[in-house]
């Protein structure tokens, strides 16, 4: 404590600087990049995020995550994966915080502690890696990420993480990846685990029936058929002469952290309005609508609510630390002690760091197709089903017998 007291004195001399620094939050630093992404000026966003992501400091992980998303949106999938691989290594490092950082977080604010990411965010890293590999047609590399997702899932489940932290989309995506590689038994197991995490996934009932039959788990197949009698099987599910086009659609923006309206030391999540709510795939003179498989917004809100007890305890300890430090200074100099108390409280603020470029929801479109080349576009729809003007470029996709082709698309409006 005395060591930190000696280091605190210059902080008082920088009282007004601290007031200015109070504005330089993570959210302020990435606002310009997010606005550039929203207008689909991906290069401008990359230019803003790259220097932040390259700084080896306590905030590097959060900027790497945003930078990786910007690169994916720009179609730079390899570069995006290079960034996400770096983020994955950083996120999995030993959770070590220096004594000075802990002291700083108590005397100043929680952003002094290194950003480690929430559990569902850490699993999301591998989902983004897998999506990039699937878009590039690198199925074997996507399978590596499916295995990595499973490793993290087992680890976090052993740590007794709650269901909303386990990121059902990542487990669902690993199931789709296993299915694409014709590892039907692994696909069934992953679909079943995704169902256990979130039974409300809109496609999961047919996924379980289809994958159980393909895996030749006939007892499980019959059980699911009895449990979900409303599911009508499609013969094309089992037609090995056909291929499949799969669109992974990232819709909108997840909620953003901001200081709470009642107490500025605690973060709250503010939903971001999105006009585009659903996607429509146009292929082979037919249209197909997306179906939701994961609600990122709900996972983020549930995580923050679950952390409230820890956040309150930390800030109570922080207030007590500020009182002790300022009192020790006040015993030597009344004015200095009073200024220290004011300065430390001015510097205190909610930790608003988060992976803020995540979508609001993730949806999927699956269309069995005969082998051949097709022109395909994905367009965004509002709540009433009217096009919002957001759409992908028309592209030619080649469907091969027994194989799956992936398109990853994001709406930002």
C-alpha cells in the first residue's frame, strides 16, 4: 500500500489530465471503426483498428477481436484468421494479473486489469476461425477448429460454467462442420450437445433427426421422431447425389456496454437497433429464409447480469482503497489528500470493454441442391419481410455431389 501511495502522488498532479482521459474509453476508441463498418467502408475500419490491435498492452485482446471481424467483413479471410489465431493464444494464456494492475484497478478503475474476455467470447474466436475456413473451402482446417471448440467446451463445462456461457452456436457450428466432412456420428454428438445447451435453436429438431439417421443411431433416431412428431423429414437429407448450400448469416450488432444510468462505476448493455432482421437466399429461381440459431445479445446480457455480484464487490473494495489512500495523504497534506480523493473518483469508471463487433443474432439457411453451378445472392429483410437494401454481391457457387458449400454474410444496417 505504501509503495502505491508513493506512486499515487503524480496522479494528483495530473488531476485535469485524468478528467480528460476519462473520455478515452474503449468504446470511444472504436466508434469510428464501427461507423465505418456500418457504411461498409471496411478498409477505413481496418486502418483504425490495426494500430490498436498491434499494441501489446492490457487491452490488446479486445482490439484483436474487433480487428479480426473487420478483416472478415472485408473478405480478407486468411488475414482475419491470422488475427484470430493470435487472439486465441492470448485469451488462453495463464490468467495472471500483476500486483500493480490489481492495485491500480482498486485505486482508479477496473480497466487497469488486463482484458481476458468472457467465456462465450473465447469460444466465439474458434467459431470465427471455422467460419473463415468454411468460406475459403478449407474443411480440414475448419475441423481443427471444431475439435478446439470441443476442447474448450469440455474445459468450461468441467469448470461448471453456465449454459449461456458455453456458446451453443459454436457447438452447433462444429456439428455442421462434422456433418460436412461426413463424420456423422461426431455431428450427431455435437448437435445433441448444442440441444442440451439451448433446446430453442430453431433448426435443432430436424438436425437431431437427420444426423441420428445418418449416424445409423437408429434408437436415437426413433426417439427423436417420437419426441418431435411435427418434423417432416425431407428425402433430400439422405440423397448422397445432392450437395448443399449453407449460408451462415450474422445479423446486426450486439448490445454495447456503457456506464449505468444509476451508477457510473457499473456497466450496462444498451441494445443496438438493426433494421435488417432476417436474410433471404435467392438461388435457382427460388428463395429461402434464414432461421435463428443463436442470440448473441441474450448471451451477453446474461453474462453481465451473472457478473454483477463480482463487479459490486470489486467496486466496494475500490472505494475503500481510495478512502485509505487519500486519508494517508491527507495526514501529510490536507489539500493533497482531498485532491487525491477527487482525482481517484474522477478516474473511476465502468469497464466498458467488450467484443463489440459481434452480431445481434446468428441465423442459418440450408438448401439441398443438385450438382451444378448456381447464381446466388443474399439480401436483408426487415421485420415485415421487406428488403432493406443490404445484399451480398451475386456470386457463382458450384455444388458438388455429397459436398456442402458455405457462404458467410453479415448485415450491418
